[in-house]
C-alpha cells in the first residue's frame, strides 16, 4: 500500500486499482467481521421510511446512520453501545492515500448482496467538507456511477473490483456517486458472496 498516485482519475476521483492485495483483503474481512460482532449490521431506513437495500454498520468515534429522524452521525450504535475502533489496517490505508489529512473518525461498512444498490448521492453530512473520503471495495464487482458536484447532467460509470480504492477529495469531494449494480459471484473473497464497501471519513469537527 505504497503507491502515491492513483491509477486513474475519473471526474476528479482518484482510483487505485488493487491497492489492497488479496491476503490483506482477507485480513480486512476478518477485521470487519469483528466490527460487525460488536456493532451488528443494520437495515437502515430513510426519513420517509424507505428501507435501503444495503446493510450498514460503523466503526470509529462517529457512525453514519439513517432512520426516521434522517441522515446523521451518531457516537453509538442504536443498541446503545459505542462503535468499535477503526481497524488499524484501515487507518494505514487512509494514511497511504491521503497522507496530509487528519486521521478518520468514522468508518462506514456497507454490505451489498447481489440485488443491492445505492442511488446517486453526495457525502455531505460531515462537519468539514474539505476533508477527503476514502472508499475501499471488497468482494464482488460493483458498477460505480459518477456524476458532477451539481445535480443532474451526464454521468459515467466504471467497475470497481475487490481491493480497489477510490478517493473523493478536492474539487471532487462533493461529487454525486452511487452504485448501480453488483456482479454477483465475481469474487470469492466473501464465502457467501456479495460486496463490502468501507468508507473512511473525517466526520466530526476539527480536533
Ligand atoms: C457510498 O457512497 O456510501 C458507497 C459507495 C460504494 O459502495 O462504493
Ligand atoms: Mn457516498
């Protein structure tokens, strides 16, 4: 994990292909299983009561959640327990791709089964929208759609594979993005199939 520059930049989003090698991907899956034991995956709903198709949990001081009260960061899982710490391996990944940023305080873990998707959205619930967002793909391939910072307009899509890392920073920090579909069975990393996306962010105010 020492490649300073992305392999490609699409609409300002840096993409590192296969930055996390297969052995480290397996170690990360074990780390994330431990996170999910302490903070079980949730089936979140939007403010309007619509269930998301992804399941979610978090690690770090702040976890992103959505429920009938809307989108926000919370210091605790809805069970009342504090979120578990962000695994060291993920902190090292962050430092490798955004060495100038302060450490992340939030690690969102999304699980996609083959039917799950995520609509186009911006990441904009963080206190300091100048801090980068680092996103890691594990497991099945995902079709990642990128729009613009403004709403509407043309989009472009690319496949993300297990071990790929995407960084939303600078002029692309607030770009619209989403996941159109998962290519079920494209990876054997997760025994039951599916995809995990890990999103590392600086969510809270500057410390
Ligand atoms: C997200 O934007 O929250 C997830 C993106 C992804 O699954 O790659
Ligand atoms: Mn997002």
